[in-house]
C-alpha cells in the first residue's frame, strides 16, 4: 500500500477510535451527580442504562453526544479529502471504539447512537427513516434492544437499496453490512435473552 493511503487510514482509524471511545454516558452522569451507568442493568454505558441512571433529559444529552462522536469520525476524513472508503473506515472504527473504549477498560455501549451519528453524515435520509422504526418498536414492546436491532437492520437494508438506486459508491454497502454486524455482535447477550423471553423491558414509571 502506498504511504499516502496508509497514512490516511492510520489517521482516520486512530481519530475515530479515540473519539468514539469517549464514554459520554459516564461523563454526563458525573457532571450532573447521577449514578454511573455501569452500576446498574447490563453494566454498559449506552442509552438504556444511561436512561435508568440519570433520567430521560440527561440520557438524551449523552445520546446526542455519542451520536456526535460518530458524525465527527466521518467528518474528519471527509474534510481531509480522503474519500468515501475512509469515511466508512472511520464510521466502523468509531462504533468499535464506543463499545470497546480505551478509557474505561475496553467496556462501553453497544454502538447504536454512534452508528446513527455516522449515518447522519453518510446518508441523512436513512438516518431519519430509522427513527420512527426504532421508536415504534420500543413503544410497542418496551424493549430497547429490540428497537436497536430492528432499526439497525432496517437502516442497513435501506442503505444497500439506496446504494443501488442512487448509484452511490459501492463501499457504502460495506458500511451498511459492517455497521449492522457490529451492532448485532455487541447485542449478542440481548439476542440470547430475547430468544429466551427474558430480556429487560423499559419501566415507563422509572
């Protein structure tokens, strides 16, 4: 590989990983004097646990900051003119960084908010289309993980369709498949509980 693309890949991946790894669920909880999300529920730092730990208002703030990490990870290679392949690299590495954060012993969330943030820049229409699917599943079932799984799969399939219909760079197919695969991988324990009917539900009174 030539030094130019290699250096671009290193810069993109390093920036995406260390930005993606910032655990905003913990940061916001500490700033507002709330509970550490890792102390309850699944022990992760993502949206559902943050909601349980610090309530909906601050959980929304943390979620938006997590989404911003994904957007920044895509924006950096875009601003540097590296091209779509590096945007995809940044997006996927940011999801990994969020779920395997170097700042908290390689723990973290499941990557949903970060993945959505990457999609806001890669294809805003798909990002918008996911929201009612995600929210609808959660409202119907009160199961956050199911909303994430269904929403991510819907978004991935829609992205693949639009790559073909709109003539987008084929590398975005790798993004679509890779992001969904990572989200589902990081939900492996949720999937097991869903199959056994023991998955945790969101308590509307909490």
